[in-house]
């Protein structure tokens, strides 16, 4: 529709005029009519001027008038309207708050970028089992075996102690459990990757930096500053994940990464209602903790992302601009103008999404690992065997006890059977 007039100019008279579209017998005309009818049945229409209208049909619909102004990006806009409508329907159909929170968290710029990654670099490579587990998470299928307790080590309790909280099958506990270090590793993996990416954008990057101007007095219950045994005042140190310097435009930026799970009980209500509520809340908390007026020459960028992959808009804005800087620094890319920045940004989003999902799956596996192991060692203890045979079997059991892998096999077998039926 963007080049309809051009087509009409180049075609013999009448070949692509209004009548050809509306009553012509060509396959393409039939195809166009059918597509518009299907869209109309879904409540997506084109107005007389070619604007996408959702809901009731416009009083005067699009009619392929001769001499009508070109309509740009009609296909993209129609597809978007249809997808938005289907998404709303899916949200309406979702029975639980957690389901709606998951659907919202799995959408937004870059959230599903790991699905488009080709394994061309280590960052963009997901092992088969990790990919399947991440897909299960995205689809809201069970990701933890039934009846297990969390096997994350909780050394704060006592050395060797495990967290032992019940593991829900949806993975909420596994994705939020602070014992065992998986949550910390997920955070660090993103920080490390961001440090590398932002270096490519020309920033001088330091990780784990202390900004004393944002230190806070450590308070007791009555709100008075605490003192140590020697009578020194105690402070909560302001440690930020990234310090980024690119003078003159960006003299000093602090980046602080935060990953939060919208399915957690404390977030699910708001997350079910609003796209990105969990990341927003985390970002605002960072801004509250590091008020700009206390460090006037710097700015803080909260790099907040949800486990489903949705980024907070502030983080996206910052990353997009930084990707533009990275593109400009690269000869081949800067010649592409806007295209170069878009390509870099898309790559960054894929790498970040893969890293996040890999770390999510690692958290699932870690929390459920010992549960499976315990069963295996119980089985081993029941039979008496030579040590070599036992070792061999342990290897086998390790595979057999990969619950996610089993579930995936079952799923694939089910799909195959359904396809054959
Ligand atoms: Zn736990």
C-alpha cells in the first residue's frame, strides 16, 4: 500500500485499479480480499485514509480508491494491531495472577530476544536443555520436580545447611532463593556482559565501585547511627555495579543492575496488572537509594530487568543510546547510519536475553539438584555393586535424573503423537 500508486503507474490501465481489487478474479485480488475479511473478523480494519482501526468497523472503509495517498508500513501496523489484540485475549484468558505477570514479563523490547539468537558466539549460545527449560518458563509450564525441597546451600544458617524450603513447580522459589548464590551469579553475569558491551560503546568502565557520597549511616531500630566497638560510626557503603565515563557528553554515569521476578508474591499483583511493574518498582527503589542531588555531577541509570526478560524503559533508553555510540565507533557500522545502531542494539539485546535465561535455568537446576541426587544415592545404597559399576551408573543416573530433560522428552513425544494422529 506504500507503493500502490507506483504499481498503478507501471501496470497497464485498469490492471490494479479499484475494481481489480474489489471484484477482480486474479488470485492476488482474492488473497487481498480474504486477508482484509479475516482481519475484520478479528476487529482490525483499515479506515478510508488507510489508518489501522481496532474494534468496530469504520463508517467508510478503505476502498483502494484511485489516486489515494500512499499508506506506509500498513502490513506492520496491521500485524501489530492483531498481535496486541491476541495478547489482550491471552491475558484475559489467563486464570491466575502469576500467569498474567509472566505473560507481561515475557514481552517488551528484547524480552524474547533469546528466541532469535543464532549460536554464533558464546553469549548467544544456549544449550538445548537450557533453551527448552527457558521455553518452559516462558510458557508457564512446570519447571521444578514435584515434592522437592530447595537444595541451595544456606551457609549463613550454618556451614553445609540447605535452604530446604518447598520448591513450587512454577519455579518461583528457585528463581528468587537467596541461598546458594544463583541469584548473585545471575546478577554478576549481566554486570560482566554490560561492562563489555559498554566498553565497546567507548565508556571507560569500572565494576563494583564505591561512591562515598551515596553512603548512608547504618541505623539502629530507633533511627540513630550505629557505632562499632571502637566507637567509630558505621556506614552502609554505596557499592554500584558499574561506573561509566565518556567525557565530555557523559562525564560520570553509574549503572546498577537489578533482576526481579514478577511471579514473586510481593510483585505478582502489580505485575499482573501493568507491563513492567516489577522492573519499574526496582528502578525507582534504586533512584530512591541513590538520589541524584547527592552526587550532582553524576547520573544513575538503574538497569532493571525482569526474569521474563522485560527491561525497564530507562535501561532500554540508555542501552539504545549506548548502542548508537558503539555503532559510530565502528567503521563498517557507522556507514549504515541508523541501521548500524539498530543492528548493535539488537545484538546486545540477544546477548543480554541469552545470559539472563541461561542464569534463570541455572537457578532452577541448582535449587532442584540435590533432590534428584538424593534419590539417586538412595537407589545406589539399596543395591550392592562394585564401585566401578556404581560410578558408571551414577553418570547414567545423572542424565536420568535431569527432570527438565525428561519433561522435554515427554513433551516432544506428546507433540509427535498429536501430529501423527
Ligand atoms: Zn531456597
